[in-house]
């Protein structure tokens, strides 16, 4: 696998001179890429945490299958200054949301983190409600009948503990995570890795080496 990856990188970064009777660079790359993918997937099947450590991009089906029963995944991505969000729930269509400019959400996220650090109840409530309003649509979709919410955050929201957003009427001190358990994950590969590890620990199958 290491040799194949190295060969592919060499073709892309330092392409050799191609003689008339030799395969083109594109043809060589096209032959190596599926071979590498097959070896990665074979290794992932044998070693549960390989997918996460090798930064594989699992399929949508694999991520949905890895979600715990009753759980939803809220996946946020920052791209070209904009924040995008997808909500995945088993058995339901994937929903997408445009969260707007990262530069607009960043001050809200910073104010919320600072209020938590300073244990300022009033500031926490104000900043939390502002941030929650900005995330209202995906949060409503993710918490509709679910028993757990997994957050995979990026960009301006990457380090925000969304489970500590305020929940309930003003003046209360209830957190979002007290209504619905919240888990922060690093990505779909982490979910797939965890699911495979759970299956291996519970003996749901036979692994022969």
C-alpha cells in the first residue's frame, strides 16, 4: 500500500517522460487509484480503526449505518468563507442547510465560549440564544424525535460545545444536552471506526488472521 501511494504521488508531482510505446500518466494514475482504494478497504475490514487513521472518506451509507439507534448526525463544513450543514438520520432523506458567512457566526461563537469561561450566567444565556437562533433549522431537524445528536463541526464552530447551549425558557439554566444527549465526533470515519470497534468487542462476527 505504501509503495502504491508513493508511486501515485510520484506520477502526480514529478511525472516522468513518457515514451511513445508507454502508457500515459493519466492511464497509470487511473490504474493505481482503484488498486490503492481496494487495499485501503481490505485493511479497514481487518483493522477497525484503519479508516479513521488513514483518513478514508466513508460512504454516506456507512456513516448512517454507524449511527447509534435513534441518533442524528449534524455535519458542518466551512468552505470559501461560508458554513454549510447536513443533517443525517437513518431512514430519512439527508437535509442540507446554508448557515451563512463564517465571519458572521464567528463573533457569536466567540461570545458564547467567553461567557462559558467566565461563568457569566446572563452573558451565557444571551450569547447562547443568539447562537442557537443562527442554528435553529438544523438543530430542529436533528432533534426531531431523536435520542442522541452527534455533532461534527468545522471552521468557526469547530470548538463550540453546542451541548451547553441554553434550553427552555429564559431565566432557566437547562442545557441542550440535558434534553438530548450530545456527542462531538471528528467525522464520519470516526463514527464508522467506533461502530466497527463495538462490533468487534461484542463478537458480532469472526475475524481470522
